[in-house]
């Protein structure tokens, strides 16, 4: 599956516009960056880090188990796109 393609450079070194992009994925990634910055600015990440330490997420076995449980509860693949 290709993410996006750009046609060959035109004479003069200019790149042709992207016509075959999967815009849903581009919007998803932009949204993730906006969400991450928003969480950083609100201070929520700074509040969650000590809690993650108390739970023991710095230990690989606990992090793996927690990730496995949460990934089965919350899907990380948008089924509408596939």
C-alpha cells in the first residue's frame, strides 16, 4: 500500500503537485501532532508521567501487559478506511 506519490521533477527542478495522496492519513497525522501539542500545553502529560511511574510502566513486562490489554480494548485502526 503506498502512502503518496509525487511525479517526477519538471524541467527547472520543480516538483509536480501531489495528486495521489491518501488525504485521510495526512489529516490523521496532522491531527495527532495537534493533539500532542495540546496535551503538552495543558500540562496533562506532566501530570500523567508520575502516575505512570507509580503504576510501574517503566518496567518492560508491565508496559507490555498494559499495552496488550489497552490495545484490545481500544482499536488503533480505523475500520472505516479499510
